[in-house]
C-alpha cells in the first residue's frame, strides 16, 4: 500500500489523485486501449483498472487473515454457545476485532489527510479505512447475533442475503445491464428526434428524481428500491430452498 502511494505521487503529475492526473489511467490506456475503458465519468477512466488492483489485493488478503483469526481465536463451537463467559475464546476474538477495527478506522482517517480516501482509484487510505469499518461491523454483528443470541426480524432480513451472497452480488450488476438492453421511447427532443430510456433509467427520472429535496434524496430512494428488489429475489430463493454456490 505504501508502494502504491509512492507510485501515485511520483507518476501522477500536479494532481495525482484526480481522474486526469492519476497515473493508472495512462497504464490502462496503453494496455487495454481507450475503446475498452469505462467512460461513465466523462473521460476514459476505469474505476476497476489494472493498477488499482494492487491495493484491492491487499484488502482481500486482510479479509482472509480476518477469517483465519476468527477461526483460530474463536475455536470450533464457540458460535453456538448461548451463554458465554468472559473466559471463553469468543470474547478474545471480539476484543481483537473491535480494537483492530477502531485502530484501522482512525489510521485510515489520518492517512486521508495526505492520501485522500478515494474508491475510484482504490487508495491505500480507502483500504485501511474500509477494512477498519468492516472489522468493527463484524465484531458488533458477532456480539449481537452470537453472544446475545438475537433472532428477530432484523436478523432474518439480512439472513436471506447471507444464503445466496455471491449470486445476489452478481445479480445486482446483471439487472442494470439487462435493463439497458430494453429501450423505449419516452418523448421527443427539441429538435424533433425521439428520446429513449431504459426501465431503470425511466424509474429514476420519472419517480426518484422527482422526490422533494436535493438530488441525493432521489438517489437514496433509488438505492433503497433496488435493494428491496434484490432482497425480494433472495427471499424467494430462500423460500424455494434454492442456494447457488460456487
């Protein structure tokens, strides 16, 4: 992660963390060509480019090490202990997750002062910051669900996602792409030519964008509705006992 930071500074020009100044774009252009780069930002730029894969690999390794830590510290069987005591390994695992989560969260914010948190180019500060959030969240979930033994509507809501996680993740990207294949006319431009939209595009402009308040409110409504759609599919699969595994 330190090496990636150094590369950004050395080869990024005057504004190394911008879409135009980030050195990874030049690498992607040379290897993949402009025709194969994402252009949704208005300029050829791939938020999942080759160079930004380096810090994302670190984040995957951190996730793997977290799983190793939980298995080593928790030991087999502690997840099913409904009345744990302070001497049990679960508390040692929880303490490690929560403390490390807070430390990485603070470290990410500190690094952000010189290496801004930026998901588009997957900065090292973003890796540290989000890993800290993830560790703390996992610790809170283990405490709430396993230690307290909570089984309620909230846990059941998320339970269906956990039974088909990879499939729902792929589906969340597949639905917009399939929607993009279905185009229909929604009006006529000032020049007299027809204007077209996709089902999801129409839903955003005709419904979400008209919600009172700043544009962020409409985007939030769109996200909630799309999440509800994915949850409904996951719930239906769970009711049918269909579990897609890799």
